[in-house]
């Protein structure tokens, strides 16, 4: 069965750093692009960052550029999100998500598998 | 960035009702649109890809239509388990974006 399990969330002070991990199982992790999507309390979904299957291409939403870094270790079947200079507005549940297909026609693809999420709270 | 405007933001309906949710893109995205269902405290569940293709295992009462800038999610006969929030998402180009969500509540 395909599984994604996030970890690494917690309470962090503004300006601090945190690294999220997403452990994948049940599929050939190295073949699929992946993304991080977040959801602030009581708010909608917001795509944060994406990475190609090889890790050679990365993408970010404007609000996290220069502060967050997405990476992956295909030998460990793990996706990461390094978050620096954290702000109160980064407070959210962070989900990792797998794209549906190995290759796709458009810029990316729909997300068919999601993890359960990990909560990040930025507060003093 | 491509913006997705969902309407309505919320609706009240009864079991058995036909429900339609609209998603409008700020520029053409061909058929690069997905729909998700989310229940409180849970991760989103994937429903539809490429605007109109139903994900395996999703009940046939769910359907999607549209292309370009205007898209619709239809639930043909609302069931108790369908009360949730629904999101559209475009994957035509980065940055990927989601609509603001439509909360479907019991009337």
C-alpha cells in the first residue's frame, strides 16, 4: 500500500528553523515528482513547493522563496522541507503529496496520495 | 500566478440533492485541473484529474467538466458522507494553485 508519513513539525519561535521529512513507501519514490502543501488553521490549501523525480528541478511559491528549501533523498525514499526564517504566517499543517503519474503532459500533475500532515506552529 | 476562484464558498443541501461547484481560472489552463474532498482534521482526498477523469474508487455520482477557464464539479445525488469541503487545483504551470474551497453543509 502506498504511504506518505510526515514528521518534524512542532512549536518554533519566529526566526527559527525546522526541517520536515516525508517518508514514502509502497511505490518507486525515485520515479515521482513530489510537493509540499500547507493549510493554515481554518484556511484553505496552499501549495508551497515541488521537486522533480530526480531532484534536479525545484519550485516554490513566492512567499517562501529564499527561506524554504525542498530536497529529496531517493536512496532513503524521503522528501524534505528545510524551513528557515520562520514567520507566524507559516503556521499550518504541512502535507507532502505525490503526483499521479511518472510523466505528465502539463507543468505538473494532480496529487493522488497525501500524507496525514505535520503541524508547524510559529509563535513566541 | 494563475488564480482559481471557486463558487460558492459554501452551500447548504440535503441528501439526494444535485450539487454543482464552479472553479474559474484567471487564464486558460486547458484541462489541467483536479478536484479534492477534505473532511475536518483529515488530508485531502483525490477525486478527479484532467478536469473530467474520475479517480479509481471514487463513486460515479461525482463528475467533472470544463476546459480552458471554466470548470464544474457535480455531485449527482448528495450522500451523507459527501458533506465536506471541496477544492479545485490547477497543475498547468508553476506555481501550482488551489481554489479557496467550497464547504458543503447539511441543510
